[in-house]
């Protein structure tokens, strides 16, 4: 199988592994982009096509298809933030987030969903953001779909996703076949460990190679530490290499100077860099209103093998409960891939119960409910803070409003799994057991204590912390991602979202990045 990254490097693409540098250095370009995920990768291609010189910075390493081994023990330490061990400050919510060239697009599960209209309506009402008429994102959704081969998945769902579909059909609930950004997909099911076939149309195999082909420079294994700024302008970015554990090491000092800087480090690292840099923050919102789509989990045992590790990880979702008519927290129903380490680390229960579930691993069907945070006064997210070393931590309080959403999600998932034919269901909660009927599960879930550390909570979607707003008093950046106080800084990543989405974020980020990078390219050319 051809590895386009290694082929490109062999013919002269410019790449520096900062961890190999032994002397201080300074770099200059028209634009420095910090981060290579959905925002940074898309922006890099558009700006290089506009004739601008671009440097891309990435804290993770440059890995490619010939490195991807379909093994959890290799993928998590090499491709994820904190070795897939990133958590909130109180350790209550696990956060899966990419840290490699291509960012989370290299390891996500390919689900591509347009920004829901109710979300856009909320943004307009609360933040004055108008994405209608001539400001619509629709043309950019279409461009991203063409560029990244985004289309409805035509292959029948694997048994894990089929259970979600079957349960919805039997209950009369809404469900949708997912659009995926894949081309030549072999339906392996190991998307979260990097695609060995280059079928996933991540930034690693699309926009980053295009930018490198056009002359951009990629610097990997580098940690952006601080902006030096004066008045309304950034003067330079200070950075250092990282060591073999991806921790910043001050042995070498790197300086990056540019006409313009694009911050695309994601909704935890981007606010952290601005906080370390002590940039102006008159709105008081920098690092705050950080959203996670807090997700709860339900396992079910089926008579026939499910083998949730095989086949497209996500191909069916249900929006039955995302936009409730009442005041309760909405949630989206999906399934995750079922791989041994991922499941063993998330399943609750001790000793025999946990071991028994893992022994029945291939018969285990797993469902997740993604709570929609950011739309209610009692669900205003968390806050990115800096620890003693200047590294980011996310303080995310779980309110009673969200806990009620957790309970409703447990109930919906259990009902759905029994409707799909499950023999037993177990909400992933420390006090739950295997329940053999919907009525038994319903009664038990009503009595489960809604407390931190009892319910297993996870997130793969981090949003907010540098939110956009039409009013500088309510945001960090404007609708184009331009920083309100620093004239040569744009933020183009998930941190600009002023609420969670109620949908998987990658397609929203591609569309916003394409739109705002077009605006930036025109501005810099002018």
C-alpha cells in the first residue's frame, strides 16, 4: 500500500521534527498555524493555494498509514492527548482527543453531520451570529463534502449499529444513516487507531499533503508556549520541542514570526496558549464555556455475536431525544467501536462482574448518549485552567440539570437495547447490574445514585473556550474567527463554538474553517 506521506517526504516536502533540533532557531512566514486538525489542516491548504507562505505546527508526531498497526497498545500513546488518558480536573470525565499530525481527524470515527438548524438559531438569538442567506454555511458543507468524499454510508451497518437501527424501528423512533468522510474504505472498524489504507479522508491525507506540496513547512513535536504581543499585534510565538512523552522540554528555544497567526490547537490547547500569553480578555470568556457533549454508556448482551470491533464504527444515529419539547437536557444516541482496551477502561463493576462482561466481549453491544450542553443556564460547560506547569486542565462541573439528562439517557438506551433484542442490559454505572428485562432496568435506573465517579462519563467532542460572537462583550472572536483585541490573530478550531452542537463536530469545523480561511486569505492578499 502506497504511503503518500513517506512518498512526499522522499521527494522534498519540508518537515522538521523539532525533537531532533539541538540549537535555538527562528522561523518566518506569512502565516503560522498552530495545530493541524480540522481547523488548522483546512486553513493550511486554503492559504497556501492563495500563494501565502505557511508554517504548520503540531505537538504530536508525524505518523502515517504505514505506521498504523490497528493495535490499541500502539495507537493510544502515540496518537492521543495524554495517551488517551486525558480527563477533567476531577478525573470524572474521560476525554478522547487526538495529538498527531491531522489532529483528531486522524483518529475520529468519520461521522460527518451538518450543524443542526436549532443550534444555528440559538447562536443567532444569543450571540448575534447570522449564518443564514448569503452568510449560510451550506456552500461550505458542499465544498467539504466534495473535497473529503463525504457521503451517506452505503454498506449495511455492522451488528453494533444495526442494533441501534433495529431498536429505533421497533419503537418508532427517528434514526439516520450517517455520512462518512471515506474513499475506498475497507470497512475494517479501526478508524480510531489511524487508517492503514488512507481511506479516511482526514487532514493527514488530504489538506496537509496539499499544503506541503505547495511549499508549506510542517514542524512536528513542537509545543507552542507563549505569544509575545504589544498593543494590538502579536510580535512572535515562542515554542519548544517535546520529549518522547510529548512533554515540553526547554532545551531548545524556537521563535516563529509571521504577518498573521492562526490558532487551531483545539478547544483545550488553544485557550491554554492564550491564557499563558496573558492576552487581553475584556469579555471575561476566554477559557470559559467549554463544552464536552458529556456522554454516558450502556452495554447490552445479545445471543448472537456482535463483534463491535469490526465494520464502520458509526453508521447509524438517532436524534429522537436531541431537541426535547420540554426543559430537559437533550441527547444524541450513537454507538462507539467496541475494542478491548477502550471497553475495559470504561466498563464499571469490580472483579467478577467486570471480568464476566469482558469474557462475553464479542456479544457486547454498546450504546452512547451525547448530552447537548450549552443551551441552558444550568449547562454552561466548564473552564480551561492552567496548572502549576502552565498545562491545561478542564474544570467541568456536573449540574443537577445534566444529571437528570444522564438518567433519561440511561432509560432511553436500555429501552432501545431491549427493543433491539438484548438478553440483558447494564448501564455503565458503578452501582448497576445486568438487568434481564426493560421493566427491571427501568426500576433500577430510577434508583441509581446520580453522582460523580459512580456513572462512567466520557467525551470525544471538546468545544468552546474562545467563543465567537457578533458582540465583543460576549465573545473572544468574531464570526470570521478574528480575535477582537489582537489584529493579527485568528482562531479557527472547535474552541470558537459558542455552545455544543448536538451533533458530531467535524463537518461544522470543516465548513467554518473553509469559510473563515477564505476570508483571511482575501484579507492577507489585499
